[in-house]
C-alpha cells in the first residue's frame, strides 16, 4: 500500500472528506469522541485520509497556529501489521502543541490521551534537495533530545484503522521536549534504550531499533516523503521519530517520566483536574539550531 500524503483531488469538492473533517473537528471542539471516519472515506483510501488531514491543518493555520515540525507514526512493524500497512505515516506539529516546560499540562482539551517516549530531532538545515540519503539527513540534524508525545484520538475508544489515524493528524495532541541536547556524533540513535514510568511504576521499555529499525531511517523516510509532496522539512523544525516502546494511557494527575540513554530524562505532569485554563499555556519555544555551515 502506497502512502500519498498530498491529495490530488480538491478536498472541498469531496463530500465524504468534508463530512470526515466536520466529524473530527466537532469531536475536538466539544470534547466528545466521534465514530470512526473510515465509514466515510474507506479503510484503505489514504489519499482521502490525507485530504482530511490537510483540510483540518488549513483550518488550524487559518486560526493562527504555526507548523513547527512533524511527527512520524506507525514506525513499529507490529502496529503496521495490525493496521494493514507497510510504511509509516505522519502528522503535523503545531506551536500550540509544544507544552515543554509547563509545571502541569491541562487535561481539559484531551479526550483519551496516551503517552509514548521518542527521540526528537531538531534540524539545522533544510532537507529540500534531491537524492536524500542517511548522510544528508545526519548532516541536517543539529541535535536530538528525549521527547514524550502525548497522543490522543478523536475517535471513540481508539477504534482506529489506518485512514482514521491519518485523517486525525496521526492521532496527535501535544509533545514535550527534554532539555539535554545531544549531537549525532555523540550518540547512536539505534543504540538508545528507553524506560518510561507512570507515577514511578515502569510501564514501557524499548530501544532505538523499535523505531523502524533506526530512528534516523524514520527521519529519512519522512524527509523523502515531504520532499516528494512539495513540503520539505525546514531548518528549525522538530521531528518526533516515532515510539521507542509501547504507549501508555494516562489520567489526570499522572506523572510520566522517560529516561532515554544518552539523551537523559523527560517528564510531564498532567493536571489533576480537567477544566480548561482561563488563558491557554504559552508554548515553550523550540531550540534555535545553528546555521548550516555548508
């Protein structure tokens, strides 16, 4: 099955796409999970699924949100087999999704959150040239940090197939970046090990090889895909590599902490109550990468 992230038809003329957009947007706005959208766009029509994602992203941009990177999903072979695909997918990261540095993360906007530990790459150079390879990708990375992705599904009960999660921006919600910045000549992403705890109880373990065999291979896949669809990765953007181990469900009041060897520890504390804050949190700015000397 081939992923086609860039829709070739006009989403605004496709009734099924429009209905899926409205269903997911309503779930996000009301906080009430919706039925799967695969009944509208099909279980395997990835072009329509990405058309839904693009339409939702356009509305988000129009409301003032800014894209700061991408998240890669479906990097586990086991999850790929479960959803009937043979390659990853991706979603967009917006500035208001970055909750790094917050003492507590409000839970009022989250429907059914889960957390997974990942490697985050911060780029120092654009990846817009032809012939992208592992060497090109390595040179474009300024540094890596430990990260937590707070995934969420607008689909009730996480009853998802591939088109549901793609349409729902890769089942994304928020992300947290660790403070320790490590350059690629100081560690090997494939060799990292991860331990994640919830309230000091071990809930997930994994390693770099769990992410498409190597987190850098996941980054290369994304760079090539983004280049092919005319929206290449840019300097300063953050890329979440995909999970290093199983995700874990969280509830209000939970403290999640992950230790990733070489990259240190990253943590997030979920607020113990669910009301929306009077003033939305100010996103923590991403690191400012150095200019590419090449």
